[in-house]
């Protein structure tokens, strides 16, 4: 009856449903298109970033061209450029002008580090590498004697380190390393390579600390490319993700993930002891005090025995060198007086210039990094004392009276507390 009275009524519901169905299809089609578009854009941006950061092919070509024309030489040149037994693997670079790769040298796993000077303009960091602009491989010049080269190296060390330690012994160590083919003499191409490497703060520090447990071993060099031992875990938290996931995951969520994937507490304690020992190694050592200006977790690694290894030492600089870098810097506030991320001085408002005395010692910065790392999961019987010692450590100031005595006391207390707790475990 209703259908006869209203002949179109029964058609309205199916028609309305059809309209809604079409609307839903268009909505989902639009969302799908948007997801594909945004995803493609993100992939394009990240791929562009990756290709800018990872330029191993360019690095190898530059180095090998110089080697084949006889400009440079070194213990890794033949394997890299002639025999091709030194391979570039996974890219670890975080800046275009500092190329870092996992590598394989024959049967040995390694890390390859190469400088890309022509890419320096792409680096928008607040601080450049702490070295002067130079034309690579222009020194020493043809005709330079070994004695003259020794004088050059000695003068460089004196400028970087001051009159500290036995610089002549350090010069001889460098010349021994420079003799890449071990024929008892340093050729001009070998000398050019080592001179370029000595402009890098990390390389110089690695040479000085080669006999220390927490410094990766130098395996070879070619030009300003150098090869070090490979470390199993390349971050303090021990979790490595594909590069695109690293860039897409929010930083807050990533920090939580880091905490989930840390080693067991006794192993974390052993790694922490290693960092404290490294701080000891560079605090008023035989060649003066070195300052850690970037104490990020990504700069610290460890091996399969949970011994700490320094992954990146580019921002660990001689104190005397840092003072030269920062003393003439103009400033409006203390925020203008920062080198790297962690070396801070004060702004002298009367002169509008940065002072040269760094506020925080290395130990305070190391404890700040270790606080959450060590307190999470710490045994209940030492948690309170550990927290107390870490906060005392973080409060250390360079300008404090008897700072060196407090530094030694706090460092030893922390090491003793941790070591007593793990010395009876298999992890020690």
C-alpha cells in the first residue's frame, strides 16, 4: 500500500546508501593517495639525505687518484686502491664531510674514516673541525729532509699541546706509524699523508692513547683516510636501526626504546667503569688535559666483552687548543660561548668576549650521561648511594676549590661502588 501511495519512497534508501558508499570510497581513495604521496616524499627526502651523507665512492676515488699519481701513500693504500681487499660496508656518517663506514680489510672487520673537505660547506653545525683551513697534501714539500719533517711535527705538537710531556718521543711514534711499508724510512707521499692526518684532533688523540684500553686500535692509513678496529656495538644503548627508521621515529619514543634494549645492569656497570677510566686517561695525562665537548651516547660503544670503546673522538680537544679557539669569540650571553655541545665558558660582559675557562669538567658531563643509564635497574642495596655519588659528580665545577681532589675522590668512589657490586659476577 505504502509503495503504491509513495512509489519513489522505496528507492530512496538504496540511493542514499549508494551515495554514502561512493563518499566512503572517495574518502579512502583520497587518504590512500595522501599516504602514498607523503610516504613517497619522506622516502625521497631521506634518500637525498642519505646520498648526501654517504659518499664513500667519492672518498675512495679522491684518495685513490692521489695515490696513483704518487702524491700520497700509506699502509692501507695498496689494499684500498690496487689489491681492492679493503671494502666499504655500511655507512655510519652523520655529516657529509666526515665519512664513516664499517669495512672489511682482508679477513678483519674495521671502521673506515675519510675526510671530505669539498663537502665542508654542507656542514651547518655550529662548530667546524678544530683545525685551520688547509690545502691537503701540500706539505711537506719536495726536498724536505726527515729532520726538517721532525721539526714540522714537533712544532705542530707544541702548538696543539703546549710544552707538556716528551714531545720528541711522540714525534718518533708518529714517524714509526708513518712508515707504512715498514722499509725503515718515511717517503714524501707517506709524510704528506701523516701531515694531513695530524690536522685531525681525533687522529692525534688516538695516537697518544693507542696503549689505552678504551681507544680503538689504528690499523692503517692512506692520505687522510684511516682505518681503525671495529667495535661490536656502536652506541652506549646497544640498539641499531636502519637509517630511515632512525629518522622517522620520534626522539622521545626512541629514548624509551633505548632504555628497553640496554644490556643487563652488571654489564652496564662495567661499561660505565670504562667511561670513568677513559676520563682518567685524558685528565691531566702526559700531554695535558683533553676536554670532551660532545658526550653523546652515540659516541660511545663497547665490544662483546662489554669493554667501553670510544667511537667518535672528533670533539675531544686539547684544553690549550680549545682556549685558542674560543678566546676571541664575541658574545652577548653565555649561550654564545659553547664549543661542540658540552664545552661551555662564560661571557665576559665587560669585554663582550668569551672567557677561556670551561665550566664543567669531563667527569661531570660523563656522570650526567650515565645517570639514567645506571640508575635504571640498579640493585636496591646500592641505588641510594649510587644516586648520591652521581649527583655529587654532576655538581662538580672546574672553578671549585680543590676541584682536582674532589674529582679524584668522586671518580674513585664511583668506580669502587660499581666494581664491588659486579666483581663477583660473570659480567666482570
